[in-house]
C-alpha cells in the first residue's frame, strides 16, 4: 500500500506553518481579505456563503485507514461532524473557523494529507479510476502514473499562475471510469504492438461552455509522458487567454486555435522539453510501481457469501447492485454509497468514516477509495467477508443498495453552502430520491445517472448525466433546466437541453413524467435509460416533460 515519504510530510508541514503566519496577519488586520485571498486559495481555503470552506486533496481517490480516520477527526474536532466528498474525489469541510485551519492543516499533514493546489489557477488534484489496481478490465494500475504527475505538478514553478485552473485524469480500463474526455488533459493507458503507452486527450471541460476533449496523440510511449504533458501545459500557459475568465480554460484555447495548430505547437515544445529529461522520471515510476503492489490476496471458499445471498434478500440486493468485478478470484470491490434515504449526496459523518476505516483495516487490505460519483469503495474484499461488512454497514446507514441507480444522485452543495450557486441542489436530489423510492421506481428503472449542479460552474457535472439538472436564478426565483443524453463513461457525450426550465416545486413531477415515459418506450427491462434515449431520440421525453408543448 502506497504511503507518503518523510520528505512529503516535511513539505506539507512547512506549508501549514507558512499558512499559520498568513492567517495570523489576516486576523490582526495586517492583511485585507483581498490581499489574503490568493494566499488562502493556494491552501484550498474558500470564503463561501456562511463561512470559510476547506477543500482537502485526495490524490487519485486513494486513502488508507489512518488517513480516513484523520479526516473523521477533523470533521469532529473542527467542523460539524461530517465532510462532503466531491466529484473531484476531494473532501470539503464547510464550517471551519479561519483561526483553526492552520491546526487542521497541521493535523492532516501528520498523515500526509494536504490542501495544496485544490484551488487557484494551477494544476489541481490528479484523479484516476476508483477501481485502480482491482478492476478486472484494466491494462495496468494507473496510480503510479497519477502519483508521478502529482509529484511533478506540486508547486511546479512554471505552472502556479496559469490562465485558469487545470485538471488531469488517468484511466486504464477497457471502460473509461475517469471521464478523460471531460478534463483539460485526459490520459488512457493503452497497448499497441505489445507496447504500453497513453492515448492523450486535451481540451475537455464543463462549466458554462461544456466541451469534450479531442485526441491529440493516439499513442504516446509511457517514457514520454512527463515531457509531453509538460509541453501541453506550457503551450497553454503561453497561448491561453487571460483577458476573459470565462474564455481562459484550455478547451477555449483548443477551440479557437484549432487542434492541428495546438498539436503542432505541443509537438515542437515536446521535442525541446524531452531533451531536458534524463530518465530520472522513469526511475521514479519504477519505484512507484513497487509501492503500489497488489495486496496478498487470499484463497478461500465463498460458501458463506453464497449462503448469505440465498438467506438474506437485503444482502442479495446489495451484492447485486453494489459490487464491481475484481481481477482476483473470489474477490469483489464493494461500493458504499453515500446516498441513503434523506442523506445529503456525498456527505459522510465522522462515525461513518471511522467505520469504513475499521472495515478496510480488518477486511479490505487497508485500502479505501473515493469515486467520481461521491461514494466510498473498498476495492479489495474477499466475498466470504461481505456478509460481515454488510452487517456492519447497515446500522450506520451505509448499506443502501443503489449504486448506479436513479437514487444514486450526484450533486454539488448548491446554494445551501456555495457563494457561487444560484439555486439549491441538495433538496432537489433528496426529493427525487425520496419520490422514486416511495413510488417503487428505483428497482424498476435500474441503472440511470442523474447529476445536479446549482450553477453554471457545473460542479455536479450535470452535463454528463443521463438526466442532468441545472439550477439557475430567474428574476430571483430558482429555475431548473433539464438536459438529456449525457454520458460520462460508455460513449462520452454532453447532455442536450430539453427545453424551458421548471420552478423548484415542479422538478420532481417533471422527472417523474420523464421516468415513466422511459418505462413506456424501452424495449425491455434490460435496456437502460441512456440506451433507450439513443435509440428513440429526445421526442418522447420532451413530450413527457412538456405535455402542453411549452418546450421553448
């Protein structure tokens, strides 16, 4: 199991001490809020609607029990007893006092956790497949490469003041579970002629101008990954717009300059930079591979698992829904959804985090993941241990059998917390989930992805939902647009706006009509919503949403 080196811990503690001095100057009035703003953003501290918010990095979504227990301790000691896991596999604390944040960073740093580059116009938290090292379909574990990129990008002197924030994702499965097409740079590990390399995507991003990225290199040898990524960021840093915040992302740079021009500049820059690399980065990768070795999987019968499935319908339903195929015989990856009835999507209490840490330590080879869908995962669980895990999760509200279902809704914090939000997200998500459960639709509908954002910044990634919901302000009234046909994994696509928005009290009825239209037109119970939508097109769904034809 990979863990941080002493040099990393020393660096994180140095940054915490530096920020402590900056906070002291802010509190005694030596720094104005305007002067303090860039300093706090460098340390993941936002000023939100009701308080400061601290965003903590969870690189490539990987935690161990000690780190998760520390996140629980921070929630209990300095916040309101919970944390919020995001679509970027970060965790956010929404109620810390500014005076306490240096203590929080120091405590986090003691186990190698930090908030560096979780904000600002720099390279943010590197993400990867949450099933990395476990998935049956992966080419290789992408986490050594994600860690290499994390080390390279942290405090990179050339890239601390980019035109805009910058995000990188790495994927290695036959199915892309990292949504590489929606990132500034997306990297897919592929094989060609017996050699492993990367398919490189560039220019993806959501927000007010959603775009899927484009392939800038079909195959890049693995040895060239750092100079090539560095070349992309350098070209963007040089040519990206700085005159307009909304046009400063690399997706706009690629769109305005054209992929061919961008590629020509990147390839030239790559040749210059590759000559400066002397192979030490590949030595780092080889070392990292030895630190991400798979656990010692045990061989044991699965009779207890099979018996529990036969005897307990609840356990059978949970295992039908919340398990992901594992590469090792007798094992599975268990998804712990943070979407129980009435729960805020992505929230976990301190007690829940400690329980998951304990289960991972005893029964999960000490490994925990945070996934893109705001859930937790035990990636390595022997099936014979699943009955015990399920029994422990149930009383904690963590055994909801809804992974990937219509009630497993992805949502940003919205106007309950965020100063940028223009509408609420959390209550809408809760109301939809409650409605489908109350009307028996959850199991009947099966796999369906709903994503909700409370503003155009799209932190809920609504563009990628099979059904997306965007909350906006219309003359002081919350109004919700619905998009259809987005997809984050199988066939990446941006959802299309269905028509006029709905006031808050009409969102649930509108979604209900949409779901019932799907049940009417699907071929059979195995045809997912997204597959039905692709087959029949938007017409029957728009007719259900706007029975009076008011789809302007």
